[in-house]
């Protein structure tokens, strides 16, 4: 039984009771059914898609000097890029390639925002291809939304099964092609009838196919919004003169349906049709301003331009522009003049310098590499004739694609001589191991480690030579 004193306390406690929020910490994903759109930017995007996929799916089938033109052969530990053969010792070129890619991305982003994301990123490209398959099988946006709302029946099962089968076939072929750059593609094709792939080949084909199927078929915009780090740090590469996709609020606001007479003057050019949102692959409303989810695909520009054409209004309500151009109403020539600024010049200069240095290095690169390995089992030995001998192994690598003959000589100590092959022939793009014994009369007054040099030279080409330092031990 509640006493009169307890009743006010209970009422007060009930009044200040705070409801517990049991909602999720993360926004629930809503499925985005993208509306198809046509226009100049969409044509450019598909042209880039065709170009990138033609290179990816086609390069591995091109032959060059009786081998695959582009092959990163892990078993042989050699990278073939047309006439260029790179060995593990050339890993510096891989580092340079990564630096080039980074600076090129910085330059493109500083000039035109996320153009790479919208036109060449593999996630965007394959998502677009998967969505094209989806439209081909299930129809346009209204038909797909209607299909989503239906309960499962024979027709829906048939359409979904067809779509997923085509997705899986494309994903498997893509994984197969990727592995074809590391194992000769013709060897992989020969192994298809019996499925006699190696363990690592099976792993990477299925691994890459599985991730492609998942990310382009299901995750889609989630990858761009939550998984891709580029979306997070792109802001530091933007400035007010970076080209972005923007909505012109002065021209578009207030939104509303077009009316006749005096009422027409009270509304802007935006009729609030929502086309720009329906065509966006990440589901954002570009009219709210620049957002990190925007991948600069320009679909909203094409969609809005179609609406403006139908209304008889000028294009460009949504357009490529810059923050300064929007605020100060720059014309095209003024926008272009502001694109050339110190950071662009700096990125361009560094990129040009790296490209020039790499090109010079490759052009003057000697297609001969030599590693000298000394026998560590014994510092030195005394031969039957009283001379001191040291044992070595020379690893001679011919990075050219034609065979070469090389003469081996040694100097550095008086009377030094070689026991073993002095003339060797190394096949194109291969290595040869040459065991050698070096002998010398014990020089008076010399003990311990002495510096000598091996010289490997092609007799018919003075430029094709390498001089390597080694150590000779005297007792």
C-alpha cells in the first residue's frame, strides 16, 4: 500500500523517466534502384569503361616475341611488359610506378575532383556493368521496384536466377583473367577442361570472383561511402578552384512546378522532379551541396539537362564548376584560367620529373645484371702449386630477349687468374650460374681481405658490360 508521501515521489520519478534509445548506431541501408540516363557525360563514361575493360581483358591475349606480352610470372620471378623484362632486382620500378600513380591521382583530383572514381575506378566500372545486366534482365527502374515489392513467384525466381548467374559468370571470367596476368593465360585455358589449376590459382580466381560478385552486385555504393579511404581524404586535395559537380541555387531556387503568368516569376528553374536523385548511384541529393559520397559520375548533370531541354530552359542548372565560379559567376575562360594555380604546377612538375627520370633510366638500362656470391664455407685454401684460391659463384642475368655471349675476367691483385669458364652464353631473359675459382700468388706483406673486381663484358658491345666488386681473402 502506497503512503501519501510515497505517491508524489513515484509521480516525480515517472515524470523524469528517460526513454531508452534502442535504435542502431548505423543508418539502415535502403536499396538504391538507379534510373538509367543518357547524355554526353554518360557517353564519355561508357567510352572509358570500354577502354579500361578492353585493356584488362585483351592485353593478356597479345603475344610478343613468342610469349605473353604482359605477364607477371611469379614462378619464373620475371615481369614481362612487351619488350621490357624486369627481375626482382628491378623492384625500384614498382615503387616508382606506385609514386607515379599517387601523384597522378593527386593532380587529377586537384583539377577535376573525383574524376577517377566516376570514370575509371574498378568499383564504379563493375558496378555499372552489373547494373546494366540487371536492367537487361529485370527492366528499368519502375519494373525493378515493382519486382522487389512482389512476393517470390516463378517469374521473379527466374529473373533473379538469370541475373545472378550472369553476375557469377562475369565475376569468374574476371577472376580468371586477373590470374592470367600471373600465370600464362594459355596455360590456364588448357587447364579449364580438367580444372587442373594450381592451389593458388584456384584461390585467387574464386577469391577475386567472390569479392567482385559481392561488391558490385550487393554492396555497391556502400563500398564508396564506407570502405573506400579516398572518399575520406579527398577533401584535403580540394580547394575553391577545383572542378566539382554543383547545383546553382540562385537559378534553381525556390523550387516548384512551372506555372504561367506572374506565378512563374516566383519559382526557379528547378521543378523538384527528383531526377537528379533517381539517377545517382550513391543516392545523394546534389542540391544539398558537395558531399563526400559524390563520385563525380555526372549522371545528375545529364538527367537535369534532359529535363531542362523538355522545359525549354538553358542547360547547366547542375554542372561542372568550382566554388569560386559559382560564387563570383565566372565564365568558362575564367574557370580555366583559375585551374592553373601553384599546387597544380607543383604536382605537374613532380609528375613530369618522375616520368622523365624513369624513362631515362629505362632507356639507358644495361640488360645485364651480375651477382657475385663468395663461398662462405672456407675463407681461403692453398692449392697444390702454392697459390691461394677463393671460390665464387657468379649469377649472370641477361634481361634482354636475345642471347648474348660474355667474357669473364678478374683484376685487383697482381697475377690473379681464373679457373673455370671464361666465355659463357646466356639465353634471352634468363640467368646462368657460373662457379669460378680465383687463384693468386701470395703477395708479400698482404694479409686478410683484399678488394678485387669481376668484369663481365660482351666482346661485340662495350656498353654491355658490368663490373662487380668482391673480396679475396689471403691467409
